[in-house]
C-alpha cells in the first residue's frame, strides 16, 4: 500500500515534538541492528530482558529467528503472572500498536488476550513498532478507527491506551523530568513495507 | 485613521461626527479633572463639539461588581436618564473617559435594569422597556481614546524619536471592548511610543471595591505591575505611566507615592493634548503631575 | 441537596498572609502558571481544528448535563453488562463508605491511587487511614504532599509550593522510615528516581487501585483517564481490584462527543495536543489477559452537583478540571491554591465551593479572591461564565446578609448619594472636609468612612481636586457664552 509521505513526516515531527525518538527500517536486518544497539545501551541481561507483545506475526517471526536469549515474547498460553514479573524487571519493552495519529504524534494500543500493555509501561524503554500504513492523519480518524474496531470485534478491549511521549512530570519546581513511572525513552520504529 | 498635517484644527469637514456627549467618570471628575479637560480640548481641536450632561455622576460599576445589584441599578437608571434626554432625534455618541465604565454600560446595563425592574415588582412590560432604553444608550457608548483613534484625524506625528511611555491597558478594556488596541494606534500616530510592561495582561489589582476591601492582595498585584513598569522606565526610558482607566491609574499612583516614587502618572487624554500642542517632552509630562485643577 | 466539602478552618487573612510569606510557593506558582497560560494560548492559535472542536464540545457538554440522569443510567447499564459494579453516592460520606466496604470485603492491605480531585473532595485517604488501610498517592506531586500531610496547591501541580530541598527532606525521612536507600541528592532528577523506585514496589504489591476519571462515555461505557506520568496506567493495569470514583458531571453522551472533547484538557492545561497517557477502561479484564482488574467498581459522586442543574450555574458542571482558569488568574498567581482553603482553588473553586455546599463553607471566596479581571473567562475552554457567576454569588452574599455591616453601609450610602446630582455634589463637599481634617498626613484612613479606609493602608489617598470637572465646565461654559 502506498504510504502518504506527508502523513509520515507529520507523525515524525509531532512524535519528536512529544520527546519520542524515531527509527525507520525496511528490512529485518535493520530491526536487528536497532534492537541490538538498544539492548547494549540499556543493559539488557538475563535478569533485565527484553519483553515483547502484540507484534504482527511477521515481525514476531523476525525476532524469533535471531534466537536472542534475552527476549521474551508473550504467548497467551503462558502464565500471565510470570510475564508480569518479567516485565517488571525488563530493560526494554517492545509492542505493536493498533494505529498511530500523525497530528497528535501518538500511538494507540489495545489490551487483548494476545497483546499485553505491560511492555509499554513497566520497562524504562518502550519500543513501538508501527507499519507506515497504520498511521492515520488525524487523532480524530484514530478515534473513529477505534470505535469501528470495537464495534466489529463485538466487544471493547478492556483497556485501551494512547501514548503521546514518554512518562513525564513537572511536579517539582515546574522542571520537566522524563521517566517518572513509565518509560523514560519511547522509540517508534516505522516499518516501510 | 488618516494622518494629516498639523494646522489650526485637525478637522476634516463632514467626516467627523460633529457632536458628542462626554461621560467623564466619577474619578476623573473628582480627582483628575485635568484628564477630562484635556479630553475636551482634544476633541474641540478636531472640530468635535462636546456636550457635557451635567446631571451625570457615576456608572455604578463599583456597586454592581460588589454584588449590590439594586444599588447599581439606581445609578444605572440615573445614567440612562441623563444621557437619553434631548437626544431622541439626534443620538450622539457618548464618549466615556474610562474603558471599564464603557464596558459596564455596554454589557451590564440592559440585563441589570431588566432584572432590577422585576425585582422591584414592576410588570414585565416595564422591565422590557428599561432594557430597551438601556440598550439604546449602551449602543452609543465608546471609550474615548478608541473612538478618537477611529473617527478623528490626527495631526502629523512630530519628527524626531517618539516619546516612550509605559501603557497600562485595563482588564475590562482589554477583554470586554473589542479592538481595544486601536487606542494604542492612536498614541503611536501622535508620536507616543506606548509600551506595555511585561505580563501586561495581568490585573493591576485595582478591581473597584476590591482595592478597598482586600488591600493586601490588591497591593501585592500592584507591586508586581509596578515592578514591570519600572523595568520599562529603566530599560526603555519610559517617562510616565499612562492608560485610559483612572481606577487602575490612581491605585498604581497611590502605591508609587507611598513608595516615594515620583514617576508621573497620567491619563492618555493628557498626553494627547500635549502632542496636539507640540509639547510632548519629558519635562512637560512631569508637569502634568503637578497640575491640579487648572 | 447541598454537598460536603472539606476546608481549611484558618480565617482568610491568616491563609492569605501565610501564602504571601511563602516565597518559594509564589515563585514556582508564578512561573508554572504563566508558562502554561502562554503555551495554551499558542497551541489553540496553531490548531484551528481543535478550536472548532472545543466549540462543538461546549455545546455537547451543556446538553449532556441537561440529560444527565438518562446518560448516567446508560453508562451504568453499559459497564454493568461487562461485569463491573456501579454505585451512585449522594453525599461525600456515601462515596467513602462504599469505597471502604469494597476494600474491607477484599481485605485490602495496600491501596494505590492516581490523582483525583473528587477523592480530595470526599477525603478518601483520611477515611482509609483511619480504617487502618494505607493508601499511597502515586502522582509525584500528590505523593510529596501526602508525605507532607498537606493539600494540593494547584490541581495540576499539587506540590508547586515546595522546592527541591523541601522535597528532599521529605524523601529522606520517608527512606529512613522505610529503611531503603534515600535519594542521592536534591537534584530533581534524583528525587524523581527515588519516587520511581519507591512507588514501583507499591504498584506491584498493591491489592486495590483507586482512580478518578476525566470522562465517562454513556454510549460505550468507557472511563477515560488522562495523565502525563503514567501512574493511572499502573493503577488500572496492576491491582486485581479497581475502584474509580468520579463526579457525575464527567459524563459525555457518545463516542463522537468524546472525540471532540478528549484533547481539550491537555490543550488547555499543559498546552499539548495530548497528555502522554490517555487510558480508557471498558470493563474488567477478560480471562487470560495479563493486565487490568479482575473486579471494577465505579462510584458516581453527586455531592451537591445535581442541585446545580436547571440553575443559572448549570454550566459549572461542564468543567473539565483543566486548570486553565487557575493559571490565568492573577490572584491565584499571587497566593496559590492553599489560600483558598478549599480543595477547589482558583476561579472555578471560588464559584464551586460555595455552590456545592450552599455557602456552608468559605463564603468569603467570591469577594476576597477575585478582582473581576475576566482572565478566567478568556481562558476557560468550556466557556463557563466565571466572572458573571462570581458577581452573582456576591449578590447572593448580599441578599443573605453575609457581608460585614461596614461593607453594607458603604455601598448603600454610596448609591444613595450618587443617584442624584445633588447628592453627588454633597458627597464631594464632604470628601473635601475629610481631606482638610486629615491634612496631608500619611495613613489618614481613620478619617475615611466605611471600606474606603482600606485603601490608605498601602496607598496614598487621591486628593479631591480644588476644582472638579463639573465646576470647571460651568465656568468654561459661562466664559464661552460671554464671548
Ligand atoms: S472552569 Fe474552565 S478553565 Fe477552569 S478548570 Fe474548569 S474547564 Fe478549566
């Protein structure tokens, strides 16, 4: 599907305006490089792994083929409590998203059986993978999309989360600090298909 | 607004309303008549005939804003009667020497007089009649300097650099009268460099009766305002503090004097008159302050 | 029925002076409020589509308030269908009791909370502490003031009155109580890191979560929460039991209305298109999901709100608690939130506090903390007629004889004199006499009648001119006639 360059640029601008960071990739190998660099920079280890959830099968497959030891991909068959513990200790969390909105520089995640929100919340670094075709031009369109998705799916996801930048606070002396409860760094990895 | 070379008068035939009524406000009348006198001179210089309905007192805003609706309505009815007499066939503009009073007549009177009539047990028809009368008067009211900026021709600004002054735009004029910036355009055209202090949109703390009933907070606000005004004096060489609302100005002046500051404070009409007379110098501005009932 | 609100029982002059002496607070509040006002103005100027949304949202919200009972019913049906529980609490105390019952029935040992004004309003934390159930505030600012045992000084920046050194002291004391390592320094970065690790443990351990709510969507049974820190995500994701306590006025009709209004709190409050986190809850988690509560309870709080419907103050129920009116208010910038003595400070607090409680608490607010500069009116995204309401409340105070006799005397005498030209002239003569008697002495206020005396405490009193304009005009006219 053809990607609207204008929408893409707007998303990047606004996402960065919200203190988010951007990577562009076309091929699987590039993703590997990005993840390896992030893992190195953020002290990924056996105790502090990378947790993954809600990726499309294709992307999950990419990651699986590299056989990285310290990567846990959520599988609904697994024990939820155990995954929760892993997320609490993780250094990096990776998720997909349902859609992204260019004008607000935001991504939207649904909590469903096969996709957990915790990798976007507990680790200090959140990587959200976005297919360029998932980016809609306005937040309004995103809201419409969410409504349609819920209607079509027959039931609303119990939790929906819209992320527009890292966790932040200005509660002490009005000074902006990132990463107070949620991630300090949020990366959007945009996959141009 | 057109600029015209200085001459005997600045009037352009047929283009300026020939007659206006002046509402000077209770404050100008009692404590700063120089402002009202200057306003008369400036209008006449532009060929505008000034009528001063002598029965006028006060617009009643102090009472209204303090929650004394009926007391305000008593004054408002008086205002309406004074300004509607003799103007049935020939309604003239009413120029108020205060943005805040103008806003009160324009925005508050119709509803107030309607409500108060009902409260006093008058029939609905009578209440509606009061509303209509109030609306008719309200429709004629303008703030003096905005009106002047819009309707009258101005003399050519003198050559040389404009005189910097600290300009205080009162909250009601700023927020309740559309296009209040026109007033500053007028001053600029006359060679008065009207500069707003930092945080200009912040209230000076006057607030009508608020300045009496809550002197502590009122003064804290005045001190913030004056600190920014003093910065203009220091950094931009502002020679005085001016504005179109005497309430704010008297409050700020009272505070300056208590702090032993001699920074001149004057109404814009006084500066416009100086400009008309080609006497717009720091010295002359300082003398305004020593004026006192010419 | 009138609601119940907690309040600070120090008299206003005491609250005021304490505030004016707190330079840290004044500095931070001044800085934060001016910055927010600036960026708020900027973002609306550059987002015309969101300005259009705002206008639509105002109309829709007004209608939703008119239809409040039906919409609440619809909301409750929707979430109950998904297995959540809902309650309607008429008074503050009812809401507290319901929440306590839920906590007790689960033998909750630790409750974590995200920020919510309505829980301040009903004093939930105090009730839980009394019942022996610890509640942990997790918004950084709320956590700080919880340690300090204070109330918020700003609805968006609750700890804006404290500086880093004061925060460090609180954290040091907390660390030694908890026997954990204290913050490394009083750098804000270090303080925040301390709070993160300290609260993280509690998030994972807590068995009950409490949230407020920014919006309730009747059509879909959605509760929307907006934060920048992400703590509401923690609270909605981690504990097995979730209790959301929300004012009834938060209702919007449908998804389309939510779409118009959802960006307004961030736009108006912090000048961004969205806050970092917008979380929507639709129901308890489905089996097998990793996150979300097993049980979800929604307590809808009336506490004096319903009584405002069909009154001239109905628009107050459209408030989205964005804080823009606080940020714009010159008096708030000067004295901060504590001086108001109410959980709702600033212009909206001035209006809401007496209204929700039918003037039972803090009736001085409308007169004491507003200069009627109309900055709040300009700032409010929901077009709430704040200055008009303040005047109207002052009028109510007059009607109910709540003003001092000095104020009454002054305003009544004033009107009597000034409603005729003769009376007006007499008052001027009188003023001249007073002035002569006082000479040019400083602090001559003793001679001035009624409330006028207040002026002279801090400012020189203007002198009545030797010749008023009226007098000048007469002479001038005569001279003109002679010519
Ligand atoms: S009254 Fe208006 S500006 Fe103030 S908090 Fe409510 S919505 Fe925001």
